[in-house]
């Protein structure tokens, strides 16, 4: 019996190891998202079907607690199809389909993917195809398309409109250009059944119970919400950074973010031009928010070619009770839309309600840049998880705050060593672009300056507004149900007197 017991004891580790291997990850299922960053630029101006493209992972692919493909893993792909606008005779919009077909490990592994979204791009993606915008899809173009119906049904019988359109050719570039450094979300369309032979353990920050309790105790005393300058509740505090100001600046610069400029006459004109031209302004001014009565110490943002879409956050220096560490609190949100508010006489940005995704985005970027020592997620059990911000947008969160300990940056791969390039791109000469503008304007007028399209456009806007109002009403009902005190009627969705502080002219949310 003693010998048998010893044999059993010897066999136990073998049995446990065999069980672990039997249940180890064998496939990466379809529909798993892949976050990548382009290494080679691609444009409908120059790309041709069959052209090779490359990218790197900015977020590790994990399975059952093991890293299958780490950050910095190379991907290669191909351009499947290209539709360019050219002179504008045949096509009003551009289209681009790219597919990544291999991911590198010890040896290349075949994959099947499609593009879900180009981060912060004005272009939309459907079924893996990136669709460019109409050159007339600007505030100026939309105003013009409505004004020209007032004097006559013939859009070219009004000399004033002809002169106006010829004199102010403000329009966005209709071709698609994705520079090196563009972040893209892919989706696996087929499972990966062939995995690398060597898998890496998931890197989890080591923290004992004392460390966890210390961070939780500190976070309990932190404010959980920012306010506007008139004390209207605004964004949630969902991030904290541990490190010096120099470490924060180096980390965000390495990750491709830029600091927001102060509001002045020059930045207002740049902001206004980006709005009317439906283009990006990388250093657009941001509205001042307060935390514990103090304005932010730093503003950081990341965009591509869209005025409406950007990642942005505000950072405040914070002194904890012990004063032993340099700590910074932050609120991060993702802008998804922008409009000129007639009620507030200003530009207003609207945010994605799921701010936890933006928290993950910030951590992903800084980790890919090699600037993160550890990340601790601290739950705040009494935190509000559903609310509205200063402009009335809904906010959803799990209430946790992520504490990011920074270090000296060491990029994970050479492709991630430099900050992403800007999206500045000026294809063609001025004469070509001006003539193309007139051709595209003429096409737009022929197809859209008529009573039939006007009825369709009005119906489309009515349906969109109704859906938005219904969704907002449902969200506000959930918010009221979750709060100890009901929301006043003048703060509910759709009410023209909803609470919101007027934004300083030109300064964005």
C-alpha cells in the first residue's frame, strides 16, 4: 500500500500536466477581434489589387490564459479591390477592400480576416469594405443643397448659387488615404486551427493583498467625476497614472498622441476649417473641465482624418495622503460625432457611451508603446455606472478605475518604435482638384437637387431622429430607475432645455 501510494503521488503531476495539455487552447475561434497598426500606407490614389500590405498587432491575442500572438506580431495582407474617384466622371466615392491573410510566428500561419473599423476615420466600413465620403458631405455642402431649392427647382438657374459654389470650393478629399500608423480593428472570419508550438504565459501584474488594499483605499478618496466650469457634472474619472510628468509625456508621444492646443484665434480658425471641410485637426482645443475645482494639467488626443471622431483625455496631478508617489487622475472618452449647436451657438462633440472601451484603448496604446510597467484594476463598488455628461450624452461604465504604472518606454517592436505618422495628404494639383470639385458638385446637384430626393432626405432624417429619440428615452428611463432621485423633466432626452453648459466658442467637448 505504501508503494502504491508513492506511485500515485508520482503519477499525480503527470496526470495534471496531461489534463492541462488536453484542455489547452487548440483554436482561435472566428469573430475574435484583432487590433492592428498599419506599417505600410495604402491609398485609393495609388493602390492596385494584389498590392502587399503589412501591419503589427497592438494587442496580444490570448486563449485560455496564454498568449498565442504577442504585441508586435507581424501581419501581411493584400489589397483586394480599389475604386478611385479620379476626375469624378464615373464614381462619386472611393472604396477600398484590404484583407490580412498571414500572421507571423515561428512560421507564417494563414488567417482570414475582414476590416471592422478604421479607428477615428471619417470613412465607414461595411462587410470589410472601406467606403470613402462624398465630397459634398460637408456642412457647407448640406446647407448649399437645401438653399438651392428655395429660389427654383432648377439648381443652375440661380446665378448667385453658381458664383457661390465656384468661389468657395471647400470640400474634403474624396479619395481614401490610410497612413502608416493607422489603427484598424479586424475580425477573424474563420477560426485559426494551426497555432504556434510555443505559447507565452499571460503577463499579469503581480500584486499582493496589501498592494490591492492600498490602491483600493487610495481610490476610495478620489473624486469620481469631473465638472464643467459652472459645476455641471461631466466625465467619469476612469484612469490613474503613476509616474512623472516626463514619463506621461514620453508615453503618449510614443503612442502617437498629441497635446491639445489652447483656444485662441488661430486654433479657432483651424477648428472651424476642419469642421466645414470634414477633415481632422490633430491638436484641436478642448473644453476646460474641473476636478476638485482645478482645471486639468494636461490634455491629450489622437485622431486621423475626422473632425468628429477622436480619442481624448484630460489629466490632473493628484497628491495622495502619503505623498510617496506622483499620481495623476484622468477621464477618457471617445468622440464619435460633432455638430454646430444652434441652441448653444457652438461646436459640440458627442461621445460613445461605453467609456470602458476608451479606457482599454488608452492602455492598449501605451502598452504597445512599451511604456507600461503594470496595470491594476480597482473596483469602486459605490460608483455610479449610468449617467449623462454635460451635453446630455449617456455614459455607461463598470465603475472600475485602471491604475497604470509607467516606466521608461521600450517599444515592443521596431514597427511600433516611432509615433504614427500624421494623416496629412495632398494628392494632385490645385487645378485638378478644383475641376474635380465642380464635376462632383454637378453630379450631386443632378441626382439630389430635386423634389424626389428632398422627400427621401427628409424622411431619412425623420426616421434617424425618431430612432435616436427612442434610444435616448430608453436610456434615460434606465438612468432614472438606477438613481435614488428622479431626473428633472428639463433634463430628459429630447427636451430643448436639457441641462448643459455653453461651450466656449470653438472649444470642443
